[in-house]
């Protein structure tokens, strides 16, 4: 076991990591929502709330491939919450986060805050969120990211207004490092984006891989907006690593061919959530056999069908090809709505005060896995403990999920990946 901050524990087994020291305790307490002795359930409490949210998700920039599944997850949650008619209506306004290069968030965030949203969903990029989080905190608005993984947010001075359904890179780095070692590699080269996301994940990966007895023989960074990676590639290949980890975004489709054209095998790369994409023809070399990691449990077929149908309705008419962080985005909206119901308020501070409870991170809630079922528990006077498509969640006091899964994926012919663990 590896110990994380605030005594969170992670067990890594066969490529899947489950974080949650409190999981067994919570399971044992499930169903104990009201406590005491009562002869009949409490009367249903009426609600009439309107929750306004805005998305700061990547429609453009280096993580644009994550935009469709994340926006579709948000849209599906909004539609299903409103259809359930449980005393809360959710209104959503979509906006582009862009990336740290095109800075679309500089227009989006002020517009959404000016329109009076109670919560921002986003950004996907940790680096982007860092650039507007203080602005949102200053406005008294919740920032809820479905995909931020930088460990830095755990200790951010956020007035309890920052939350995320994606686990810290301390977890993904451990899973990836163990995977690379288990595959028989004793030496590793790393090329990583020099930002909050890349540096945090590089550090976690290095620590874990070297703890297995392996050696990181070269680690080279690059900056956002770079288009030539020859110097980093030459430096890494000079050390003759068994495998190469690429930590970055869409520029991966330039980095990998540079390695391959210099003689490195296309099946010995390891990717992370930022570049585990269904590359297809966008990756000009064959990477069949290469692997990667992505937070989130395996999505149920019915959820994939529902979120795909949602994207056809709200998107640009294209099919949804990637489901990365769709579950985390869906759960972010559901948790916000449940917290608003539990607080009987849409004031951001009140919602934030109930998020840990409805996630199962505090109290003795009754397990439930749909918004409607959880809402019924709350309206009936009980405490709901929502388990969603991103996992059990169970927020700790810093707004980090303590129950999370990291999946392992492998590329097949055609440069598209499938889940293998």
C-alpha cells in the first residue's frame, strides 16, 4: 500500500487502483441515514430550487478531444435531473476553456460569473483551472472539475469552493509506474509537458517506477506551444530506455513519430489521460501494443448509449467517439444538484457545505446510484450517499475523491485503444 495525504490509502492490483480508506466503513454504515427510533418515515419535504451552472470545458485547444464527452456528460445529467422533477431545475450555459496557449477561459469565466452561475464545471486542464480558480473563489462561486488531477489543488486556499471527481495524479502515477514495471521494463525515459499537470504526474511516475527497482534514465520537459521535440527525443534515446512515457496533450501526435522515425519501437510507449486518445489516422505511425492509463471505472453500456444520444442532440451532429471523463462530468452535476437539495439552497457556500455528505465522505448515508433515488432519500428526510459513474467518490475535506479507479488501456491496429484492466 502507498499512503497519500490525509491518510488516504491506495491499493494497486493488476493495473487498477482503488483509493478509499473509508470505503469499508461507509459500506458498513449504508442505510443508517436518519438514526434513532421512528415509527414512520418523515414526511417528504418540498423543494423549489433553480441551480445555474456554466461549463469551462475544452471546445478548442490541446485538450479539445475531451470536450465532447465532458459536455455530453454535463448535458445528460442536466436533462435527467430536470426530467426527474424532484424540486430542483438545473440551467446550463456552455463555454470554452481553451488551453493555456489560446486562453479562451479569459472570456468564458467572466461571462459566466457575470451571468450569475453558482458553479463552474471545469476546466479539464489543471493548468487552465489554476489560472481562473482564484477569480472564481473571489466571486464566491464553486469550481467543480471532472478532470483536474494536479496534486496542487489538494492544498489550494479555496474557501471550500473547489471540488473534483477525478483523482490526484499521485494515484495515476502509481498505477502507471507499476504497469510499466510489471510489463518487464527496467529503464524508462519520460517526456512531459512543463505545466502543473505534467510536472506533478512526472514526479509521481518517477517515484513509483524507481520504487519498483526500475530506473528513469532520462526525463525531458517541453513547453506549451512547442512544435519541435528533436532535442528532447535525442537526449532520451541516447540513454537507450526500454520504454518511454509521454505526458502531454495533442502534441503527442508529433512527439511519438519523432521517436519512431529515430528507431524507437511504436509498441513501447505509455500514455496518460491527457493523451490517451482514439488517435486513429491522426497518429501517423503505428502504436499498436502501446498502453495508457485513464481515471474512471468501466462505463456501463447503457450510460454510453445515453451519453452518445445526448451528444447527437446537443453537439455538432458528429458521433461521440471518446468517453473520457463523461462519467466524472455527469457526476459533478448530479452531486451539485443533490447537495443543493440537501442544503435546500442554491447559494454556493451552502451547496459546498453539503457536497461531502451527499458523496458519502461524511455522515452515515444511504447508498443510491441515481439522482432520482438519492433525491427521494433527501426529500424523505434521510442522508443520501451517491455512487456514480466515476465511482464511489466519497469526498475528503479537501474536495478530493477518496474512492477512485484507474483503468489500463492498450492500442490495437488502427491506433484506437481498448480497456484491458
